C-alpha cells in the first residue's frame, strides 16, 4: 500500500493537479495480489476509468521503474463482495476493514 500512496502523491507533480483530481484521486489501493501486483479500485465512472485506461501502460511503466510493480483496475467493491471475500479468504479481512472505514455510512430510515 505504501508504494501506491507514495506514487499517487508523485502523480500530482507528474500529471498536474487538474488531471490528478479528475481520475487519480478517486482511485485507491485495494489489495496486493502478489508482492508486486497492485489491485486498484475506482468508482464505476466512465470518465475516470477511461482516463485510467489512457494512462495505464504509462502507469505500469512508471511502477515497474519503482521496484518492478504492476497494477490493474477494478470497480469499488460492494459491501457484500468485501464480506464474501473475507469469508472465503481470511487474508482479505484487513482489506475489508480498511475499505469499509473509507466508505461513508449509509443512513437507513
């Protein structure tokens, strides 16, 4: 996670604040699939995903230069998907706790 957070900060300078706010900011680190592959999550928003896809090969190249990392993108998981992942694989429990802390609480009437 530290690799992504440091790289994400660096992207402000490399891309400029406007582009960074437009698509990098809403993307967050979900999980390391192995020691070098970062699974990132984005909202289901066409503009954000399209902007990521346009820069994906560049991002991968930049991450590769920072220790051989790679990345891929998925949509923000739903709560039930996170809970199911944690049930099926205990190593996802930390991911679930971290992601659920970031999500706004839903108000039910």
